[in-house]
C-alpha cells in the first residue's frame, strides 16, 4: 500500500538525516577547536631557567637593533618592544647613572604579564591593553598577600581588595606614587598603557637599585619590585635571553 510503503521509506530517511546532522556537528566542533587553537598566542621564544646567585652579573644588551627586528627575535609584540626601548631612552636622559635597559624591562614584562598578553589581552596601536590586565584579588587566600583596597577600585575595579594592574602589574598604591605619563600630553598615567607602564617600571627600578648596570644594584631593584629570589631569577633568565638576542647576528 502506498501509505505503508511511505512509512517504511520514512524510517531509513530519518536515520540518514540524523547521521548527516551528527557528522555536520562533529565537523563544526572540530573546526571551531582548531580555529581556537590557532588564535591562542603561544610563546615561541624560549630560554633556560638560570639558577644564578643574587648579585650575579647583570644581563646587558650589546649593540643597537631596530625594534621590529628585536620583536621578531624575541616574540615580544613590536608595540610593546617600542615601549621598552622608549623607556630605556627616557631614563638615560632622566637618570643616566641608573642604566636601566630594555632587556631588564622586558624581563619584568615577560614574568608579570607575558608582555601584556596574559588572559588573552593584546596591545593596540595606541599602546593600550585590551582587555585590561588585572590580577587576582589580594585577599589573603592561600599563597596570596592580604592588601585591602587603597584606591576605591579606581584602577582595578575592586573596592574590597587591591589587585595588580597593567602589563607591569603595579599595585595601585605603588602606581599612584611612581606613575609617569610617557607622552607628556597632560593626561593621567595609565597602567594599561604599555608606554606609561614601562617608563614607570624603569623609574621604580632606578629609584630602588641605583645603578642597574651592577649586579648589586640590579638585584636590589628587581627584588624590591618583588621580594623573591625565585622571581628575580625568572626576570634575570628572561632579561639575559633578550640581551643575548640583541647580539645574535642575522
């Protein structure tokens, strides 16, 4: 009978359609996963962790290399690299005895926020990070210091606890003391701006360590930034690798 036959034919057709639908969903999911993986920023510049003793000779870049080339060699975003180089130049004029280098600033930036790329953030042409880089609440939980809010959430959006902010991860109270507007355009310094963050970090390191070209001065400065030998070794390892990259022939 025509109706019975139609019903018999409908069953396999429905099953075939269901199989096709499942296959399409699987293909879409796999394609999406591959796309997500391709959008992740995986660091390509690797280096050994150096077990150096506090006070060891400071990493120092030799020779002048263009920002674009340094960025390619080190996997640092070129816009962020320009901020490190500009901060070095500015401090050479402001405090020539300090001798802060872009490599040291890059070492701090690598450890603190992967040069502003942590959490999927990216630096724009104007130097601002999007989305903003804001650390965890310093609420005294396991392994975390307890620091009550000091700025009514103005920089970190948290009115209960302070959080480190920006590419160089400044606490709001420290930022309020040392913050510097790199462009000198009359606008307030912005920790989410890599130019302001790099120059402020350079000022803070110079004030803390004095002559950063000496092992004593460098280690004092970096351990004032974060009072941890392990942290200073991480920064040293990164800074040393970046400094060496500047001397690498093409």
